[in-house]
């Protein structure tokens, strides 16, 4: 099992030897990034750090007027030995075939990646990897890892994203109240009494739970199930470089070092949906 990191800095040198792979958001065609990279910057990183697997995040909805620019971007990426491209819009699945692109694809449709049969459907379509939904349980993740041919990626530490809108919601909010404001704000959701970060960017507005998802305690189970990558998103995580370095060592020891789990209880007790089933009931 490998450690995959979505970076919050362009100082790539600080991640070397602390993880196995990096996830880089590409300029214009990815969402909810702390930093984004041009194709030329990605090329320089791949050539400078061949020991790292480089994945590119291209996870926004693609519109008709963007197709030609996306084709050009994908063609340029194909000339770089990247490891794979995370996709949300199914246009990328078609364009990979149309352009005979050689890099692998990662199915990254947030709430939709929930079962092994659909994972195998995409695998038969030529998709090699799947980023599993954050809304499924540990048992369901293990089932996918054991029964699907697709290579699995599980997000274990992050400020979890809960939604994205292409609308400029923060701008609209301040405009409606005729106030001056920044591109981000914090809101309190009254039903759950939880805080959310609302961040507006070029491609729209994203929502993050303002509470760390701490899945360090399930890494051992994921390792035993044969999960291929654990994903750490850097934004908002304290002592992040130490965390990923410790995790890589923990995995190299077959996840047998119990002091690792004890140490990272300090990230909090929010284990997301790993031990919590999502149950839909008809409202009476």
C-alpha cells in the first residue's frame, strides 16, 4: 500500500522520501485546490523527481466550449510519464479512447464510487484506479478491495469535501447583503451544529467540513484488505509532513507499530463514515 498526497505547496522537495505519490491539481480543470499546476510545471516535477508517482487531478465538469482546450491539455500530458489522471466528467473517458492516450485514469466521482460491480464496469472500460466514496463504511471498502479488479484509493486524512457548486455563492452572498468580503467564509449548519468552510474559486464554490477526518486507525485494516493507496489531503492538517512520513514508515512495518495509531489520536475522533452506515428512510 502506498501513501498518496494532495499537496498544498509547490515546494515539492519537502514531500520527497515522505510519501510514494503526489496528486497535483491542474490549472483551470481541477477544483478545490490549495495550489494548481500548469502542464509545464507538472513536466518539470515528473522529470526532477522520478522516484515519485505523479497523479494529475482533472476533476471539474467539462463544458462544450472547453473540449478543444481539454484535448490539447490531455495530449500534452500524454507526452509526460505521469501515473494517472483523476477524472470526474465522463468526457475524459471518451477522450482517452479518441486520442489513444497512454496514461491511466482514476475514477473520481465523489459520492458515486460505492460498490465493486460499478468499479468493475469502469475497469472493463479501461479505468485502472478508483477513488472510493467517503460515504461508505470500512466493511464496504474492504469488499470493493477484495472483489473488484480495479486498484483502490481511500481518503484517510483530510478536511473532507461535502459538495461543490459551479456558482459563485460567496460573491453572491456578499452582493445580496451589499457587503465587502473575502472569497471564503465559515458557516454553521444548524441541524448538525457543525461548521463548514465555504471557499469560492475560479470554477465555483466548494464546501469542506471544518473538522479533520482521522482515518489513521483504519489504515491497518485497509492494508490487510489490499487497498492500493491511502490518500492524505494536506489542507488544514497540522504537522502534515511528519504525519505522512510516519505513515509511510508504519506501512513499511506491515502496520504493526501500535504507537502510530496512539500518536495520531491527536487529530481527533472523527472517523467519518468508516464505522457509520448511511441509511435512507422515507419521511412520513
